């Protein structure tokens, strides 16, 4: 994966749709476990339930050093502001 704007995401990361269906407490515990196992990044999509930026903010607040990447953020969920 390498560096993105000075943030080292490590060589490997975890891509998961599973967080979409988990309650917040389980999602927090899961991402903390992944961080403890040494994963450098978690990639999450925006699918049905969770808004991408809020979801990423929750994951970042639940961890100390793991990188959180929005693999998909639906453009039609965000309107341009004039």
C-alpha cells in the first residue's frame, strides 16, 4: 500500500464489509483486535447502512494507530453545495 500523503498504511491491510452489520461495540472490539494483531490499515466501504466519513471517524476514535481508508464513498450520497 505504501504512503498516502505521509501516512504509512503498511504493506497489507484488511478489507471488510462485515462492519456494516455489526453493532458499534462489536465493531470497536473487532478493529481494536485487528490493530493488536499488527494490521496497518482497515479498508471499509459505504454500502447500505453507515455513512462513510462518520464510520471512518468512529473507527479512528476506537484505535490508536491503525489507518482507516474508505474504499468506497458513494458520490450520489453527497450533493454539491452552492
